[in-house]
């Protein structure tokens, strides 16, 4: 496939000219666009290429419909990130441009790999390049090594999974991996680590905050897409009911926990980091429901839930990329980390950054007709159809997931409104720093447009993916502009018609605004208290009611002048960290202490043990 060759060429050229940062990022943009076309071509025709290395060892790459969808989504976002980096990358070293091109190239092979060796090599290159990209920010060693620790944990589990298959079949090709439960279990565990599913999410808060914003966007979107793609691939190879149940439970818990933590956060990039946990939890739960429905012969529900998972991926990818790019623009301009210190982005930093945060925030808050609204409507429709399951245990699991996800949607909206309200729409009290921002604004505007258009024309995405049975026309809504959630019809929605109605309302609102009528501006009601001239409510005050009501979960403590709360799941890892530090001190002092006599004794002991083993 010619576009595949061009993509590789552009990325290699981008790495070769890394000393010229702008040119390197331009090649990255061209490579990402080429990969997007690889996805579109691969979805229609597909391709596969295999090479025999030696003694029957074969390596294979190719694109099928599943990998094509992920290529399109990932590299649309990569295109915007690379475009954004042409100007944003001027704030960082030349190494960043080299590593971003390398990351894009390695992820291309992850999505196209059809054998374990190609996949693992590309997977490790991605991990290592992202490790060094996180280190682009000073004082980020701890966060980078946390990322690497979880990444290598994922790699170890995947190596075990692939080794199991090789031991049974003698090949590393994925086509031999069907119906092997042990492989599916280890691969599933390895991939959900990449999705930041609870409890493997604890590294993200500090790491996203420390990493440059274009790298945080890669960590949140393309990297988690690798994990999501892996789970999709595992479920296509092994129809395990147990793994489907685990997916629903872990997905629902992750969605709830991520939303819960984002509701209390006050850091600019930590809040959307926890939102990533919530989004990926929803994706995993939806995919689990699809598997349970397929097992129960509810094929229409299975297809709709599967389509829902894809829409959740599209929504998360487009909206989260837009948010992180806009946040990065504001953060570098104002040189602040806290949401309270970043007010007035829309008016004083950039219209594109403020609008990007506003649109992505509205999408995450499920405001029609944006893509976030469409995906969350589809998710709730899938969960509402739990009554169709004949198995009472399945009904219970899906209903439980529905309750947690409904709460998650509310809490997430609460947190995102805090982020947008206090930053994009808040009052400015800061001076700004001028940075080069032409391509930054261009990338933000393009992604904002995609968030809007993908929602309005979501029925075209459904049509392109081949799920025409979920399109209809009723009550004056022309076919195929109406989306339905089941057959016979269970629920309907038309984002396209929402957009038309919203357009009329917006027109009349603007007409009133620009008329000669006087507009009175008043301060919002703040509980009856009279604020002083320079006083304003902050994010902690906004979140306090949630932190207090849920103080048993947040472990909320009232101090003299402030309220303290935290993610209690971090306590588990803090305990493990202390344990491993003590263990490593013991090993270095008493076992691996550099004494040659000890090492000779170990060799003799292992030799004796080996003799007994082989004798037996």
C-alpha cells in the first residue's frame, strides 16, 4: 500500500531532520495524515504482508476493519498534535521532534502488527520514547519512571500471553491465538493497564501534570487507544463470558472512580487526566456489555453496544485532544498550574484556546449535538436494555454498571464545568507571556470543529461503519438522520435536528445581544455572602459540597484554612512502594552486597539445585 510506505518515509525523514524542529514536525503532520489515509483505504480493501524470517518464524503486518478504525481515530488526533507542535515544540528541545516522529512510527506498527514480535518491539519503542518525552519537563524523573514501571508491567503480561500461544502453536502469528483462555486473560490484564483502568491509574495525575501538554495529549489519547485496541482484539479472538463480566465491572468502577476524582481536582491537567480514566472505563464497560449480549444471542444489542464503544472512543479522542491542546496553550501563556490561576482564557489568552476548552468541556458534559452527547446517549441506551438478558446475573451486573456510570456522567459534568467555568470563562487576574501560536491556534480550531461536526453528522459515521440498521426516519426527521438504539425501536435521537434547532436559537440570541436593548450584568448568587472587591469563589469552594457529602470516600479533612482530600487508591501504592524500598534495602545489604564470596556461594547453590532438578 503506497500510503503506508509514504507514512513510514515521512516519519523517518522527520527523525532525520530533528535538528530543524519545524521541518521535523511538518514531516510528522504529513506522516500522520498518510496513516489516516491508510486507515480509510484499509477499511475498504484491507491489506496483509508476511515475511518468513527463518525456521518457520514469520512476521506479518496488515490492516483489517478493526485496525483501520483505530488508525483513523489515532492519527487524526496525531495530525493535530503534530501541527500544534510546530509552534509549541519551539518551547522544548530538538529531541522532542525526533521522539514524537518515532512514537508515531512505532504506533503505526502496533496497529498494523499481525504477529507478537512486531507488536512487542513496536510496543517497547513506544514506551521508551514516551518515557523520554515526559522527561522534556524538568524535575519529572519520578513521574517518568512511574509511567515506565506500569508500561513494563503491561509488557511483561503481554510477553507471558504471547509465550503461552507460542508454546501451544509454535507460531507468533495472531491468527493462531483464537480460543485460548489463558492467553486472553494475560493479554486482557496487560492491555487494561494501558487503558489506565482502576487500580492501575495512580501514575496518571502527576505524570500528565508534569509532561508537556502535547505529550499529555498523546498519553491520554493515542497511547490509551493502544490498550483499547488490544482489548478489542482479545475479545475478537476469545469469547470469554468471565472476561466480559470483569470488563463490565472494572469499566463501571473505573468510570465512577475517575469521575469522582475529577470532581474534586483543582490542577489544570490532573482533572482531565482523571476524566481519561472515566472515559476508558465507559469504553471497557460498553465492550463488556456487547460480549455478554453476543453470548446471550442478543445480536442487535451486541452490535449497538459495540458501536457505542467505538463512538465513545471517537468522543474521548477528539474531545480530550482538543482539551489538552487548549490547556497547553493557556498554561504556557499564563505559566500557571492551578485552575484558579488561569481565569479569562477566552478573553485574554486566545479565542481558539478558550473556545477549544469550552467545546470539549460541553462535549464531556453531554451537551447536544456534540459527539460526547451522542456517545453517552448510546451508552445509557445500551445499559437501559439490560432487561433483555434472560440470565438474572447478567441483568444484575449490567444494572449495577448502569447505576455507577450514570453517577459518573453527573460527577464528570460537575468537574468539567468547574474546569471550563473557572478557566476559560473565569475572570483574568494574570499577565500573559507571548508565545508563537499560529499552528497552535490552527490545531485547536480544527479539533474544535471536529468535535462539533462529528456530533452533528454522527449518522454518517454510523453509515460508514456499516451499521445502517440503527438509522431511520420518523416524525419528520428524514432518513438516515435519526439514530435508533434497537429493533424494534427502543430509543431515538437526531443530533442533526438538534443542530438545526440550536442554530435557530443561537441566531435569535445573537440578534437580541446585538440589538439596542440594554443588558444588565450581575454577579452570581454566592449563598448570601457579600464578597469583597477582590474576592471570588475558587475551585475548592465549588467542589466542597461534593467533597463533604462524600467525605467517607474522599477522606476529607478540614484544616484551619482549607479542606484536604485525596485519591485513597494512592495509599495502596504508597504502602507497596514502602515495602519494595525496604525489600530492596535488605537485598542490597545482605544478599546482593558486592561480596565476591557470596556470589560464588550462590553459583554453587544453583548448580546443586540444578543437579537435583535434572536428576528428578
